[in-house]
């Protein structure tokens, strides 16, 4: 007769075999395993204000066709101000990440050249390297007075430039009257001129994030972009580019391009830029972006897997960007955050943020309504 222990072992072996069979079935195209644990269904906390995040998909204003005027953004700024965010995050590399990337030039030289502002000039005028300036900025903000002087604002602007955070430096610069926007307290003439150029530069950082921070009484913005997944060029960069561009030649991409052309043609009309932002933040936009871009690349058939390399990089970058957002929220529980990001990131931002226990998304179409 079979012993009880033998029967138990036989049952265990059967369960293992069934599990393996299910896995093999999934690998052959059957029903995929899905985890029973779903963080998005376990929202908290039961008491206290929730963390609310409004993800604002944006065009990169400096890359748009035709001339834009800053005053055309007022309808957008008024609606964002009405929502009263307490934190503003932007698609820019932090000074700390740029400092780390500079230490690995074999991998990140091109990334630093493209995305990291020069920091040596501010370091020379303040006597602070990036890490020291980051710590000094945090110290100053922790003790920030209710009515700071112009000298204190110039000092913080200089420290923020040394920390590799030019948009936060611009926030302090915008608080100053025209007469007080001058050299002093660590800002030399060259740094003051840099802030003036940044003030008038066509970008969502200079024209949306920084002015909105000033209107709301905020002292800084948060740089949350991430390029640590960047890699050196592959052995055959021309073949990689050709494969990706071939994947992008699809009907969804043509639909997207036609919509973009129509929106940009209407920018000179009253309310044209607000209409563009509403279109960029409509609920069906992320799916169209996926079909035209990342979904098409995912099925790109090159033996080298160029499309899958690209999608892997894209998902990794967005996960790390959202991790930076979540870190900031964790330090400021119960806050409203405005996350301004290129429209192609928007769907990934929202999908990943939605998984977080202590994050609740805000419908941008409600905030942008008349």
C-alpha cells in the first residue's frame, strides 16, 4: 500500500507539473499569468489628504513651428493656478544626476552634452561644487524666511545654478524686480545674463513651470527626467535608425502628424494654445502615441531586436522618472503635484503612478476646462 507521505509527495509533484504545464501553455500563447496583488486597488491612507498628481502632457514649445508669444499661455496658466499645485515637476535632468553622468564619460558623454547645463562657472563664483550646492540649497530652503530680501533671492539663484538646477534659479530670478535682476551674492555678470536668456527662452520650463511657481508662492521646481538608461551607440547605428524609422512609418503615425499639423495651424487663433493643450491631454492620446511609436517598434523584426531595445530603454526611463516623482511626494505627503512632461511620456506616467498606494491621479480635462 502507498504511504501517506508518498501520496503527499506525489500530489506535490503533480502540482509542480501542472504549474510547469501552465507556464509552457502561457509561453505558447495561452493565458498569461497575472499577479493577484494589485497595488492600484489598495489606495490609502484612510485618513488625511491624498497625494494628487496632475500629469500635463506638453509639446516642447521650443521645437514648435512658427513664433510663439508668452502671453498666449495665460489661459493655461490661469487654469493651472486655479488648481493650486504645491509641487511642480519638470522634464529636466537634476544636477545630481548630471554630476553622476559626468563621472562616466565613456557611456554618457553625449547625454551630458545634450541634457546637462554647464555648472563650472557657477561653481567658481559660489565656491560650491554640485553636491555642496545641492546641500546648501536645501539648507537655505529649510530656513527660508516669509519675506526674503533681494540679496537672499540672488544668493539662492546662484546656489541653484551651481547645483545644476537652472529652472529653480529662474524661479528666484522671476521674483526679483527688474532693477534687482543684477549681479551680486554669487551671481556674476555672466550668470545674471544666463538667467535673463533663460527667462526669455521659449520652453515649457521658462514659460509655464517657473512663472507658475512664482504665482503660487513656490520657491523651486523638481527636475525628474532620467537618462541613466542611455547607452553608447550600437555597432551599426545606421541600421538601428533605419529599422526604427521603418517601424514608425505607419497609419497611426500619419494620423498623429496630421492632428499635430492642424493644431499648430490654429495657434494664432484666440485660445489656440489652450486648445492644443486640451488635445494633448485627451484620454485617447496615449494609445495613439503607443500605436504610432512604441507599439510599432515592439514588433520591429530585426534580428538584433532594435525595436525591443528602444522600448526597453523607453520603459526604463519612464519608470525612473516616475520613481523621482514618487520620492518627492513621499517627502511631502498630502500634496498636489503638477508634473509637466512631453506628451509621449504622459500615458506611462499615469499608468505607473496609478500603481502607487498613495497617489491619486487628477483628470487634466477637468482642470483645463473653461
